[in-house]
């Protein structure tokens, strides 16, 4: 049973819309075109035109109104002006229709939010796709709720594409890439249905083998998380192209954390936590979907790369290593056999393998050599082959290499892909031959490598995610609705220490008591003026002070310097020095509009914003995820120790991050930001101490 956010009635109705027995086309020219598109795709159900001013549409008699239809349609195409749409959907809801696609624009996206709200209310349990939607194509059942030409073809199984852009949805049907699209859904304004609702409904169809997403933003992140988890459980890969990420760092109160982690990093964290593979281009989206729907899933990351070009082999090796793919060298026995088969020097045998052209044109020899290379414990076999234009060249030798690779794949099994470095150099007939043989015909080197990297990692990633608790949505609490106020360092540290963060022994005192406070905590000490976010920049910090006299002198000098800039601190923080830090981290929290509070871990200290290496994690999180985030940083790798260096207390650094995370969970409703910079990591077994910490929170009336 699904945990969809839809009501039971809307869920049933969405399935009716996706696989209708009858479709009402309501309106004029666009409705007539929708009827023609249904006919062209071979829709086998009933099509009922509705138009009070026409007698027929697309060769069918028109009904004067929705009320005159012979029965409630499963789906409707509503091609009417925006102002008329609420009344039409109210009537569809009244007669029990499944739902409708609303093509009309000029709703919320053009400032008419009230009209869109009226439309949603009128629809009731009748499913509303849009408004501002280009429609739905179901290529499995030959359904086109679509007002325009398209190039999609019927398939028996494939990948569903859900797009928030109508034009991207339309353009995806024009591809020349042999991607079997099962559905194309233009979500439009998502006034009633969110991307997660469409995902959830499509996951009910076993013929949907993968889901692609074009995302501008998520309105219902909890629904999206539920659908993504269900996709993981059903082993349906989800691939997303996310665009329109805004940099919200300028809104940051504390500076460091906000400027180091923006909205795009939050989406990266979301996709990583949910098992959604992120790509950066439309080409990579389609190629990744193609790989998941035309070839066997890879069991792991071990890949053998075949080409007849040394330069191509080197380029492939560089890109593949960067995508997390592993290219194991052939064994001595295999290398000797490969040298003999391909008629190349033993020293030239490697992986990537440049097999030269001694057997060029001999499909049988190619099959033997390729099978030998692919059969030695690898997960993926790829062959690079760009075909010449048939009208300009005789491509017989290229097709012999193609056939040899397809035969080799039939012998050894596993995952196989043929890659054209230049996307246009892969003719349709050759792509079809590959698909028929269970070989993915990948087009374009970079998109192909992206697809292979995602596919190779997917099984391992999926197992890991299913073993940990599902992320169900942002931490409870809406966050501050007023401009946040800065909590001073002393109080910030006190609050965080209550949740387990280690902080230096210190005293917060007036100017006249700084010497006495220093004697109480023990020398050497650090002196800081309280109330400034960037104390180092302001010259408001003095380090390694060895006596009460030195502390008082430093306080007087800082006070004079700040007074010249119209700052007059009345509180001073005196703390013990941490003399043996081996590394510095920044640990912070920012609040993202979509996913809520996120934990940011990065290389710390005064150069944090210059270095800019961070990892962003959704909250709540786990120790394992925090450890992985830290060790992925330059500082984190230093903590592991190398070349005789003992490293640092990685366990303590992880514990510090988890303490910050616990504070966030307890204060999600009021928290705006946290900035711990630096977190001083000491030698193994000696802990990690927050040298500086600030909290920004809502001001409650």
C-alpha cells in the first residue's frame, strides 16, 4: 500500500487519467488537435468532443456540454480559456470524471493565484493536471492527452519522464537517442498534484523501469520523499535534472555557513539521502534513463573499455576514473591471450584497451577478442565506436566491429554499452541493433560516462539507503518568521554544550574583570569581544595571553580599536587556549526553504570561505553520514593520518557534529543558523573543541 499524500479518491482518479477508457476533449482548436493526437497514437477507447458551438470535431459529433456526455469520462482534455476552467472542472467533478489536463496558462505563474485556488476548489476529487500543463503521454497504452505534435512512439516498457517545463516535456519526445519513454508528464503549475504524486502513481505500473525528472522546485518535499523511498523499495531508478537553484547565501546572518552552502547544495543533499541520481544536462538525463532501460543493471563498478584509438582510450580512462568507475588491469594470462587475438604487442594490452585495427572488419575475430576482454570478472563492458555517414562512406568495417561486440555480449552477459563519442555518430539502425541485443547505445562521451557512473553505483547505494531509516521530510517547525537575532558566543556555547558539544572552559565578564577571569580558567587564554559575528576580521580576538596583565592590556587595546569604529562591547569572553589542535573544521546549520535545516561540514578556520570545500547533510542525520562527509574533505583526510602522521580525533569531530544536530532537532522551530568555526580537532583520543560558536534564532514576542 502506498503512503501517497493523495486522498484515496484522487489516487484512483489519477490512475483513471493515466490509463483512460474514454477521453472528453473540451474546447476548440486545441481540443480538436488533442483528438487527432489520440487517433494518431492509436488510442483504442472512446473520444467525446465537447463544444456548444461546433457540430463535429475530428470526425466525431460534438456534445453541447459536459453534462451531455454518455458517462463520466476517465480523462478530459480541457482546452478552454483560463477564466472558464473552474466551471468546467466543477462540472467534471459533479459527474464523477476521473480528471483532466488543464492546458490554459495565466494562473498563479502570472499573478492570478486566486483564480488557481478557485480552480483547485472546483475540481474537488477530480484530478487536476496543471494548469499550464502541456499534457500527458502514456506510450504503453497509446494515450495522448496532448494538444500538439510529438514524436514519441508506443513502447512495451521504458522510462517515465515528469517535467515541470512543458517545453522540456515536448522536446524530450523529439530525441534521436533510442530512449524508450513509457510516459511523458508535463506537471505544469502543480496546483493539485505534485511531482511526488505522479511518481507514486507511475510506480504502480511494472512496465515503468525508471523515472526521469525535470525539476524547477519542489512544493511538497514530504510527498517527494515518500515517492522516492517507494521507488527505492521497488528498485525503480530515479534520475533528476534540477535547475533554477538560487544562491540564498546573501540572506545568511552569520556569514560563514550560509555563504558556503546554498540552495543547490541542499538539493544535492536531498537527492543523496533519497537515492535520486542527479545529472546536470538534458543529454545526461536521457542517456542515464536509456542505460537503465535498455541494458542489464551492472552489479558493480568494474569496467573494461575497448576502442581502436589510443587517444580515445586515454580520454575514456580519465573520465571514467573521475566517475567512480574501476578499470582493473587484465591478468597476465588474459593479457597474453588478448595480445594474440588482437595481434598487438603484449605491452600494449591494458584497460582501457586500444585493440588497434589488425582485426578490423573481421566480426568473428572481434567477437573472440571482445569476449575475452569482457569475460574476466568485470561488471560492465563498453566499446567506443563512432559510425561514419552512410551516404559518404562504406561503414561495413564499423558494423563488423559492432556485430562482434554484440556477439561477445551474448557470450559473456553482464552490462554492455556501445558509446559514440560524438552523439550524432550513432545511426538509428545501429542503435536499434544494440537495443535488440540488450546493449545500451550511448551517445556523447560525457553523458555516457555520467550514465555509467550512476548505474554502476546504484545497486550499492540502494542497499545502503534501504538499510537506514527513511528520511520523511524536514524537521518539525516552520522556523523563524521574523528577522533572527544573534545569540552571543558565551550563551551559544552554553546551549550547544548542553547537547554534548565540547567547549573551552571560559568566563563571560565585564571589561574590569577580564584579568581575574583569566586567572580562574588558567593560562594561556584567549580573549574575545562578545557580540560580533566576525571577530577576527574586526581585530576583536587576542590569542595565547600568558598573564592577567597581558589580558587587561589586550582588552584595552581591542576596546579602543572597536570604539574607533563605533563598536563598544560591554562583555568579554575569556577562555582557555587549545594548544594542540591538528586540524580545523567548520560545522554549521542553515535553513533551506525546501528541506528545512541542513548540517554543513567543511574545511574550517579563517580560510573557510576561500577554500569553500563543504558537505551538506539533511537533518536528522547519522554518525555514518557525518563521518563520510568529514573524511571527504581535505581536513578530514588529514584526520585519518598518513605517512607517519597520527592524524586527529575523528570520532570526536563526528561527535561534535552530532551534538550540533541534536540541538537543531530540539530547537527546529526557532533556529535560523548555527556557526561553529573553528572546531579544533585535537590528536587521537583528546577530543574536538568548539573555539567559536554562534546561534541565530527567531525573536519571539
